[in-house]
C-alpha cells in the first residue's frame, strides 16, 4: 500500500491518470509525479479545471482510488479519495452549468430541435445523462454546506450530495424573496409615477369601446393585486407604526 495519502494522490495526478488505476505492483514512481501531492493542492487543481473532460477524469480516478483503498482497508486514503471525487464531480457540474443550451432547430434540420449544448459537452466527456444531472445537482449545493460535509470525518456519498442539490437552499430562497420585494416596490412606484403624468379624463373620452373593455379587465386585475399586496403588508405596517 502507499506510504501516505499524499503519495497516493500523487499517483492519481500522474500522466497515467487517464487510465484505470493499475495494481499496486504496476503503480508509477511517485517521486516523478509533477502534479498535486496534497488534498489542498488537489482542490486548487480541480478549481483550475477548465474542461468537463478533465474534471470527469479526476472523478473516475478518485473513484478507482477509493475502491482500491476500501479493499486495502485504508480508511484515511479512502476518505481522501471520496472527498476528491465529490469535488471533481462538483467541478463537472459547475462547468456544465456554464454551458448554454442550443434551443430550436435550423431550416436544414426541418424544424427538429438541435442538440442541447450541455448534453453534447457531457456526452463528449464520457458522462451519461444520469451522471451529468448528478454533477449539476452536486454543483447546486451551497458552497459552505458542501465544504462542511465533504471535509468532515465521514464525507457523504455523491448520491446524498446530489439529493441536497435538488432542493432549494435557504440562502437562494431568501435571495429570491428579496428580489421579488424589490420588483413589487419598483413596479408599483413606476405605475404611480407614470399614471400621474396622464390626463385621465381626456384619455377616457378618447378610448374606443374595445380599448375600454380591455382596460376594464386590466384595471380589475390591478385592483385585485394591489388589494392583495395591501393585505400582506398590513402586519408589517402595524409593526412599523408601533415602533
């Protein structure tokens, strides 16, 4: 077995990392390795990955190394390899999320939808649709929570991390609520500002029957929404007046 997890990681990062890890007797000379030799360096190397293919190779090699360590009952090495695999898969997901999908088809394809860019990149990197979805979900996990879980003494499996990534995190939910609040204030303010600059009497006389009917429907919808906003904000308004 390896003398230390550092040497094992060195093996993972050699030029033979594109192949399935060979038996111990055929492991390359760790003294000649030129890439990361510590978990900290591995994290930096993964963050520097600019292609899904490269990150996927790290994930595959880490998985093989974890399996090797499990058979050898090397808990320390298995834990390190599990962490690296999780980070490699997360990097795959981050890179995939940055790939825009190609929507619609061109005339030559007779209206057929063109291949989605993200799917094409994942396929080229050797990722199945399941693994690609899994990687994106792992990338969805909040940074702080991901680091806390993966760097713990018992890092979770990729499946568990992916499940966490399918749920909306409290942070993103709060951010969406803040954006919604800002949009409500901006929209109502813009309406009041614009309507105050219009001669409503002249406009009403100039409306056609069709315009009047359409406007009547819009006004009713606006009244309903404004009434709802007023009711929802009433508790906060009372708190503010009491203060």
